C-alpha cells in the first residue's frame, strides 16, 4: 500500500463537509481535513475569475484513488473540479498503517 494526499476544493463548507463525510463513510478516505476558506484566482472560459473556496486534503491509499476520484467527480458541483494526487514519500509508520487499514475494501468498522 502506498499512501497519497489528494487535493480538491469546494465552493463552501457545507458541500465540503458533505463530500468529506461520504468519502470517509465509503472508506475511500481514511481522513479528510477541511481547511479554512481561501481566495482562488484562476482562468475560466477566457476570463480571470476570483472566488472563495474551501480546500480539502484527503488521506487515502493509491489503490483507492480511482474509486475516490470517481466519487468526487460524481458529487462535485464544478464542471472541472481540482483533483490532484501526490505520493506520501515518508511518514509516521503507524499513521501510514492506519491509512491502509481504513481504506481497505474489505475493512469493517469493528476491525479498525
């Protein structure tokens, strides 16, 4: 198992909490950290846009990425959601083991 961090943004805290709750309940993520709102400035359809967004940092396994990405895309309100994954090259071994155990397909809440 290799652990990864996945980054996305949502337009508000309510949608961020709803998505985070779904991802954890579905065992697609071990943990989702909802960050403070930020201002994003970006190009969209030929214009420079500015908007407030709520960033998420999602801790999961590389093996769960495809299912996680599909769930995010299915539930995300943006036409082109930010969806970026980066490998975790090192970390506290018990924490990395916890990510692995919480994102196994066959895991049940009693096993955690």
